[in-house]
C-alpha cells in the first residue's frame, strides 16, 4: 500500500521533492496543486473544512492559495467515477439488505 502525493482532480503523481508553489498546476489536467483539496489538513467534517486551527478560512477549496500551513497530503488515489453518490450508496445498501 503505497501512499503518494498526487493531483486531487486526476490522480497524476507529484514526483518533485518539496511542496508545490502557489502557481503550480497539474501537468495532466491543469488543476491547482497548492490548494485545500491537496492538503493533509483538509477535512470536510470539521469547521471551515480545515484541521489547522490558525489557518485563514478559504472559500474555494480547489483554487490555489497562500496558506502557510499547507502540507501536500500522501494518500491513495481513488478516481471520482468509482465513488458512489450518497443516494446511490444507500440504494445499493438497501438492495444488498433485501437481497435484490
């Protein structure tokens, strides 16, 4: 199980050592790399979706920003197409429950 630093949008690996700069974009899909969605402090379940309590709130989580607490997250890549919506997941769970 290899954790990698990669683009939040397309999964293209970040192979350069160090942190991306504010203007760095993914070479494959041109998405901003230094953004909340690529940060290890990003957590959709907490206030302002950030675990760094001293960080300034950012409205556009997918846009590049100047946050000084940014640390590129190492994680497994899961394509967005594979993830089910909440409604689809609930339907699949019910079908499994009732044996349909």
